[in-house]
């Protein structure tokens, strides 16, 4: 795993947040972004565990358990 200094990560995060903050022009746009990101987070929270369960079941069927 690559080690990255904390100050570099903080700089990247600040630049990313600043760049994202420039995109919406009105509060309504921010509301839509928040709503869509909420749907994305919900989809990931539901879909990722299901994907992992399917992966584990296929490994068990193939006999590749570790």
C-alpha cells in the first residue's frame, strides 16, 4: 500500500471540496445534488453487501474457500 503524507491528503481534499463547491449555483441545485448523493449512498449500502454475498456464494460453489 502506498503511504501518502497527511498534509498532501488534506490539500487534495481541500482542492476537491473547493472544486465541487463551484459547481452548483443555487440552493435548489445543492438540494438536488444532496438528494442524488443520498440515493447513491443508499444504493452502495444495499448493493455492495449483496455483491459480496454473491461473490462468497460463487466461491463456495467452486470450492475456492480460503
